[in-house]
């Protein structure tokens, strides 16, 4: 990296630390305000800090209308690409998307939805989900997107917490080789919930039409045909834009709140600073609108910045093969992509030599970003080698809304260090703390924590739960936001996120990172994916156990592979790790967003009670894990 690049990042980061009001006040000038703020950062009620207090704006106007009015009306805003519906591709210009959104805002308004009300959006990856989100933002209505196909009881919990006036849904979702009817799930959830919506707007999909309930259900297409378009409603910068539920330690989800002002400012800035995209570029976040990535980087940030965003209803493999991502990048001339490491591990498992990549023109593709879980060096190097572009790990959370640490490609990139999301992003005062709330030395593992106040775009609180917000995130390390991730910052200032704090295991008094062990396992030539958990041990406190998923076509003896990975950990981490047990499994239990459910696996091994994770991709996988643990003499009891 050139000295100029380093100086650029250092100068910008320093200004964001020394004068956050000045820094973010200047950045905020790139957003359209109906009324400028009175105070950039309201510090009057810590720890409840508020950005751009007194300011007024509309998020939908900043995402759509201002581009229509400023010369981008005929530029593509959104490309819907759906290999699961026989290759459907539908494109919307900024004008077309603005008109669809304004009309659906009229549908909501005609059915009594007004500023401050809540609307739950329970939909698959169809463009109408984007339309519904932006229509809520247009009206000053608070949306809460729930992943389509979520179990009824979990949906009911969210209905009771948000108390939506209307629920917007579709007749079905489509997975590889199967159709998932949504209405039975939604009807059961409404029956379970105490808070009943007044209406349900239903998008009928031809793959599974549903019967509508008289007096409650509204047909999307019919309502759109007669609705009057609705203008943008001005809201306060500190008003909530959305609620997004994330898992809580008690099993009760936490409703992360995102405000309108700080969210627009931070996400608009991040597109150039972090992802190095310009207005008019094609940007693709391969995720789902049910997750924070879908909110931040499928819908809002690309549209704030005048990009074209890809809306993909498919998988990295199986729709139809492990070349699915390459096809989308080539066909739509994607410049920057953002997805989860697990997607690339799946591609690597199915096509380890990258043969399918050779079928596609990738000449417009510049950068691949990975996030959602730690990017293991093996996956990083594979992607770098096969694609031939920078592969950038970055680290953030549902709560933060955008990157805590990143290689900020628009500020002048740093050299990549495998296993690191590089350095704290401007605005984030990231420190590594010990149990006494003191900073540790460079290179020592501790609790990754962010000094308050957090920058714009991060959560100001939890929905109707200020006390829980403080208890969950701020109490353990006073003056800091607890990320619940453990790691270290090296002497060069690079951040290493090694594990969730509850995944740091204590082996005979030694604090060891399961992420470090996984890094070793992933380097084995036959291993496509892996996980390490700590299980209770009377003698040493905890012992690590590894789970290995092999690459396609590997037919070697399992005992030989296990013996080799055990020796690799011994050689590279040392006998102190006490790594002696590993097992080969067909697959790992994951959330629908691709995160490995290590905590659930640990609970099974330790015979501890746990709730079936609401976000689990396939509950049947837990049976396989239990059988694998039985084979090691470690099986617990399912609860």
C-alpha cells in the first residue's frame, strides 16, 4: 500500500475519532434533508445517544425520488434474478421503482396505515419485498421484515412485539426443488399471537396460489390496480425506520431499532468509502432481505448511492450448479459482490478446481467482500486464486448495521492479512478489553468492544426495551458496546475476530480460540468446511471437538483424515490445545443466512437444554450431529 493511501485512511479515521460531530456533519451533507439538524450528536441522555437530532428527512426520497429528479430516472435501480422460477429476470429503472413504491404506499395508506405504525413484511426474495419496505419508509411507517418461511410460533412472537397494523406476505416461497406455502404458517402465527393485524396484503405467486380470507386479506395486484400514489412523509432523523429481530440469549428475540437519519448518512457514505462503488455501478449483496445484509446492502445503501442493486432468488449451488454466482456477475456486469464465506465454501466443495468459472466473462468484476462469519484463510486464498480479484473480509453485526472493521477500498486499501477484516472503520473506536474492563496488549485475545458513543447507523436501542438494550450490550463493559466477539488487534492495528466470546474455550486454564483451530482444519486438502466446539471435561474444563465436511469426491478413510487434522492442530497450535477428537459429517447445522450453529452443537454435546434455533436451515441436521457425537461418546439429549 502506498504511503498516500495509508495517510488518507489515517487522516479520515483520526478525524472521526477526534471530531465525530465535524466528521459526520460533513458526511451528512450528501443526504437530502427537509430540515437540517439542530445537533449532530445529542449527548444529553447517555447511553442513549442520538444522531442528527432536530433533522428531518425521508428515507424513501433519498433512495428513489432524488435520483429520479437528478438525472437517474432511466438508470436501472433493481435487477431481479430468479433461477428458482425458471430463470425469471425483471428490471426496474429508478422511475419505475419509485412509481411502484408510491403506489404501494397508497395501498397501505388506504388501509389505515400511517406514520409511526408498524408493518411486518413476511416475504420471499421477490421485488415486491423491496417495494413494501420502501413504501413503509415513504409513509414514515416502521417495517419489520421477517424471513419468509419462518416458523409460526417465532413469527407470532414478533407479531406480539411489533404489533403490526398490517402484514404483507406472499402466497409462497420457492427453494431448490420445492415450494413453501406461506399462508398456513402466517395464519397459524396470527392465531397464536395476541396482537392481531387488521389486514394482510397477499402477493399471489403462480407457483402456489392461496385462498384469501374475506374481510382480512387484500390481493396485492387488485389493490395496486386502483391505488392512488402517495407522496413521501417527512420524519425526524431520530424516528425509527425499521425493527429487525435478532436472537437473544433467553430465546426471546431482540428488536434492533434503526433510525432514519444516521442510517441514511452512514450507509450512503459506506458505499464509496468501504466498497469503492460509484453511482451507476452494479452492486450485488447475495443475501436475503430477512437479514441485516439485505436491509443495508441489497435495499438501502445501493439505492442511496445511485447504484444498480441485484435481487437474487437462488442459491450459490444447485440453481443450477456451482457456477450460479459467476453467471449473475457476468450477465449483469456486477462490479462488487458481497456474500457470506459459507457460500464460497459451498462453491469450493462442489467445484474445487473452479472449472465452472471459466465459462463466464468476469471482466467487469472488481472486488469480492465476505462477511457474516469469520473468513478462514483457506477460503480466502481459494477465492483469490480462482477469481483473480481482491477478496476482502469485513466484520459487522445486525446491531451495528454496517462495518465495524473493514479494508476500506475507497479510502486506499491496505494489504490483506488472511483471517483479519483489516482495521476499524472510521467512526468505530474499537478496543480489546479484559475482564476488568482494561485494554490488553497488542496480540492478546480479549473482548472486542466499541467505545461509546457508537457512530451513526448503529442501533440506538431495542424496540420498547431500553433496559434490555443496556443489559444486553452496555452493562458488562461500562462505557463500551459489547460485540460478544473475542479477538485481538495486532501490532500493525489489524483486527482479528476469532470467535464469539462464548466460543473461547478454557482448556486447563488456557484461553484458546476455536476459530484458530478451525483455521488449521480448513487447511487440510480434503476439508471443505469445518467447525470446532468446546465440550465440558471434568479434568480440563473444556476440550475441543472438530466437525469436518469433506470436499466432493473424497473417498479416503475417515480415520486417516481425522488423524491428520489432529496432528496438524498439534503441530500448529501445540499440545496445549488438547485437540484429539474430530468426526466427519455430511453437513453442519446453520442458520438460513449461513452461520454455523456452534452453540447448539455444544449444548447437544454437553446435555444442556436449548431452544431449537428459529433461524435453523434444516432441523434434521441436528439428528446427524447427535449421532456423530454418540460415535465419539459425547452425545447429549435433545431438548
